[in-house]
């Protein structure tokens, strides 16, 4: 809580500074003006009066319910269409022929998708066995939580819950694992947390799918839960949304599902709900 309060004060100060800078230098673009406030609500202002209009100002169950209604209005992809979508959403900013693999951080050719060693495949960050949704059109094809990953690293993660601790492994990029949990590398800890929180809000038991929820456990097995809540909240704070994650959210909104991950736009909404 303390860290969040400090950050909010800082955000207000930065936003004020940005406004002043804008007055002093009218040529400053909106993108430049908000670049230093990536953790602030200012980054989402374009959507607060439109997309998020019914959610802004709410907290707790009311906020969760509002966001659920908003983000459930979406286009759904087939599992085969996910391959091409990930080539765009997860493109390496430094090499348009490659995608970035989530946990390993490696850059790999877009054409090396498949199931063999050295290929990348479709990692379900919300493990599909937690709620048993498989790969039918629905949560199993929702690209807000689907990411390219090395076939072997995907298998190391398996269906483990998320927690701190464990040992490194080949091509893990600094990610760790032990017998009952997985810890992503630092640069994507917040990304992982915000994907999990998106899934918990998007899937509330409708349309024949399980009500996915975050809890405090690391032995959820096939129950429709993912842990560990306290750790995921900390990761959301420690690793605020960056340019890659924000672009990804925008591409999904503009070109594929036409819904947004509210926690990429408003990371402080995690604390407001949980
Ligand atoms: Ca990140
Ligand atoms: Ca839920």
C-alpha cells in the first residue's frame, strides 16, 4: 500500500510537470508528455471518458463487475488464428522477423512455430488445466494471456502456479521454478500478473466457462484458480507496464479482439479490486 501511495503522489507531480512542460513547449507530443508517467493513470486518459466510462470512480466488486461487462464485448479467435496474431502482438521491436518469447526473453524467428525442440508455441499464462478450458474458442484462445514461448520452457512452466523462488533452467532467461511454482524473469513479472488479473475479471462463470479467480495457493491443480495473490500483486507494483506491453494491448484492441486489459491501462485497479 505504501509503495502505491507514494507512486500516486509522484504520478500527480509528474503529470503536473508534463502539463507545465506542454505549456512551455507546445511542440511536445502527447506521447512524449506521458512517457515519464507510464505508471500513472494519465496513460489511460484517452479511454477513461469512453471505453472505461462506466468503471472510472468505482472500487472493489463494483469495479470488477463494470470491467467484466466492458471487456466481455470482444471478438473471439480460433486457436489456429492465434499463431498469426502472436506474430504481430509479440513482434520483436528490434527485428520484425522475430517474436520475443515471454519467459526466456529470447528473440526467435516468427516462422519457427510448432512443437519441436527449438520451436516456439502458444503458452497459456493462465494454465488451461486450471478451469479445464482447453483450446476451444474462449479463454483458451484469448490472446490477452497467450504468449509465444520456447517449447521446452513452456513445458518447464507446465501448469504451475506463480510464486517467488526456485532454480534457474536452460533458456529460462532468469526465470525460476521449483516443485510447485514458477517465477518469471523480472522484466515480465508485472506482465504475467496483469494477464492473470485480466482473466479473473473476464471470466466470471458465463458462456459455459469456469469462473476463473486468483487465490493464495500454489497447489490449485485443476481448480479454476491461480496463485499466489500476494505475490502477483507485488509483481504488478514492481514491474509497471512498459512500451512492449502497452503496444501489445493496443494491437489486440485495434486489430484482433477489440477489448483491452484494464490493468495495463490502470495497474492501480489491481489494488482497488484485490
Ligand atoms: Ca514488464
Ligand atoms: Ca472470475
